[in-house]
C-alpha cells in the first residue's frame, strides 16, 4: 500500500508549502495543482494524473478533504470512483480526518461544508465590493497618474514630444500616456 498525495490551491498566488510539509514525508509521490476546486474532475490535470497513477490498495492522501474539491457533486464522484477501484482516501486534518475505504456521512458532510465555505467566500467578496462601490471606492489598482504627472504628460505633448519620449520622461508606460491623452481630449470635446 502506497500513499499518493494531492496538493491543491485555487490560484497561483497561494502557497502550497504547508500541504507539502504534511504530505511529502509520508507519500510516495505528490501531485500539485493550482486550480479552482469547483471545477469538474476532467478539467483538473493534476487530479487526473494522481487518479491514473494510483493503484488498487493505495490511498490518496490530502491534508483536508476540501483539497479534493469544493464542489460537492464532483467530490462525491471522485470518492465513489476511488472506492469502486479499491482505493482509499487518507485525510490528515479536519472533521473527516482518518483513512476511508468507503463513502460515509462524515466525508459527504465535509465535502458539503467545503462547497458551502466556497459559496460563502464568493458571497462575502461580492458584498464587500458592492459596499465599497456604494461608498465611492472602486476596486482595482490605484491610478498611476496623479495630477502632477498628468500635467507633465499634457505639457510635454503640447510641446510636440512623442508618446514614447513622454512615457520615458515621466516614468510611466506608453499605454498610460495614451490613456491620459485620450481622457484629456474627451474632457475638452465631450
């Protein structure tokens, strides 16, 4: 019996070190993916690779059950497929911690909670962005061009400088200069 690990985070910006620290010492091989857990199994290459690598009698190891996915239906499909093939699941942490060789209420509940947490995160993020908009705040990056840079861009353009020369002199991108000039022109001719 071998342990085959699966590490998953949703985005490239998230770290996998904590999961690797837990799985690398105990697993024969660990597969890693940086992809949303709400996706279908067929859209998750590392999960598919782990599933094709694992053999009868092995255990698929995850730090927490939500690493299998945050979509209840897809998680249940993965578990059912594994159990039908004689492959168990080892969950290291959370309410479903332990070794499982068949579906159980606790596994189903853990997957349902993972999906509910994802839905809650999405809702709270959306509500927060809407509240910020109502207060006049808009998400995204802060503008690169302040009033001084805007004045410098417009003055240099009026002197006949090229967009590239202006961009280098004001230390902004060509696109920022172009956007600033376009906005200024729109203000003059509404």
